[in-house]
C-alpha cells in the first residue's frame, strides 16, 4: 500500500503519523510547498505579543521527525494536478523547477486554506500583510517590535484580527480595527458577548470602526501610509489583512466533488467522491451536528480529528466513522475568556431555525468565598426536540472548558430539560451546587428557586 498525503500541517502531519502507527510497512509519502511543517498558526498572536519567546515551540513536528519514522518527506514541492483516472499526481520541485509524476494507491488531500485577498488598490504595497504561515508571523513579529511603527490598522474582525489587535495593543501601538460588519466575531458570538470585549477594547484605546468597507490603501514609494474606507481614512505604518479564508482547492476542479464554496465534499469516513481519495482539514466541509448539515469549519482541532479518521479509513475501509463536529472554539483577549460551540443565535436566525434560548448571568463560586467572578452564559435549543444546539460562555475568569461538555451534549442530543440533572461535581473552591451551567436550565423549567 502506497499512500500520498498532500499538505503537511495540522491535518497532514496527523494523517502521516497515524498511518505509520497503523501500518509499519506502508509506503507513506508527503508533499508540501512550504519549507516547514506543523506550525501552530493559532499561536501567532502570542508570538507577536511577546508571550511566546521562542517560536520553535509553535512546531509540534519536523521533517526530521517524520523521516525518522520512515515517512518520505518532500518539502518545497507543489502538487500541480491530480489525475484520479491513473491515480497519479503531478509535482513541481520549487527549488529546481523540475516536474514529475508520482503514483498512489490512496491519496489524502490536506491542502488547507488561504487568506481571501481581494483586488483592492494598493494592497500589494510594502507593509500590508496576511497572516497564515510561520514566515508571515515572523514579519509581523518584527514589525510589532519596531518602535518606528506606531500606527497599525487591522482589516477584519474575526479571530485572527481581534487576537492581533490585542498583540499590537500590548506593544503600545495605536490600533484601528476595521470591519464591514458592525461588530467583532459576529458568527462566533452573539452581541452580549462581543459587547463585553468591544467595551474592553475601547477602554484600552483601540479605535473600533465597524460597518466600514475598505476602499483602498494609500502609500508613499510603494509603502503603505493610510487605509481608506467608505467612511474615513486611518494612518497606517502597518496593515493586517485578515478578512477570512477559502479552501485551496483550485487544482481539483473536475477531479472530485466540491461544494458551492469550493470546499471538498466528504462522507463520514473523510472519503471524497473518488473512493481512493480522502480529504481532511481546512479544505473540506464536515457534518455539523448542530446544523444537521455539512458545513465549512476551519479549525485546527477539526484538522487533527479528520486526519486521524482519514488515515484509519485509507488503510481499513470504513474502519472509523466521524461522529460529526460542533465547531467548538475559544478566544482570550483584552481580559475576557470566551468560548462557544454549535450555533449562535445570529446563525440560528440566518438559517431559519425554530429555536429558543436563555441568556443567564451568575457568579462562578458561592458568595461566601473571598473571591468570585461573574459569568455570562447563553444556551440555545431546538424548540421541537428540545435538544441543545448551541452555547456560549464569557467571563474575566476562565470557564471556557465548560464548552467541552456542551459540545458533547450537542453531539449526543442532550435536551435542555436533561441539563439540570447532569452529574456535575460541587466544591466551593470551584463552583456552586447549582451553578451557571445548570441554573439556566432550571430557569427554563421554572424551577430556579435559587434566584434572588
């Protein structure tokens, strides 16, 4: 058995190492157009802010580690095309320019995603950066450490944008955050949660410019100096362009089935429309248990899980089925720790769901304790089945791990009526007998006699 894995970051690295453990004798080959593997892009903001001192810690594998496990690693090699009829790929060695073919029995595509880059005037000037690879983080880190760079404009108020705003603020930069929508992270969190973070950002001096569309980037000698929107103009020594990502699937048109957003369509075994080709990570759509439909959920955790599933099934057909995904995620910025799973109310409305919700506030520990913190939580459930379909939590204390439970609840079909009876431990050091997790459900049932 010869398995080729195209792409060697989160999903690809997981896939090749799982393949090796399952079959010590299989021929495993991987190609990647980058010169490094397994970079934790979600740690870029920590590196840029200075919290991570040595970026080597953001890599959890290396070509040398994979080679020591008997995996043939080809870095700086770009796969140009896939011929699924003859089961071969066309590869270009980016160092020599040489092109060649390689044959496979099974192919696993871990080709990931790439930042959406629009054709805006001046976007190619020096000082305008995307953030995806280690090399991008290196450039942005250097810029953030440069005392001559004072004004930073971040375009895009998703996770990456907001995290980098925090990193720039920590270095004392004058930061402006621009987004076409009127609030930050609108698909991940509902307004009561984003309001908390936005208020903290404003108090810190961040210039929030929601509801503005970037028109152009002005510059001097091909160096960016201003970001111009439809409502204003902002000085910029450095610009971060982070308006989203798209699947890197251009080479697959006509080869396998793609969805309307060009993500690869897979079944529960990560198998594409070609039974000899699997796809994993940010290039695929997966089954969303909350939406009860396929969805594009580009998260490192999903990449790793899909990598395991595809590797098992490439060697043992239908040996491991995906249980589905909930899109669980978290962020820690400007003193706030937020986490969510499933659908937000914003998304539920957009999809026309018939749902109910409760937004609830409580202290995390008994008030007789010397210290306690307020926690904001929101739970959504299907009106007909009563099954939980989404949850969000936010506090200046870290309670993000409760989303683990809610994620499992969505996957297993737990109802809002069952939630008060979930076996949750109590110890005053940590929580209340009935706490911010179970009290909202008691409130829904009209049984919250703890209410003051």
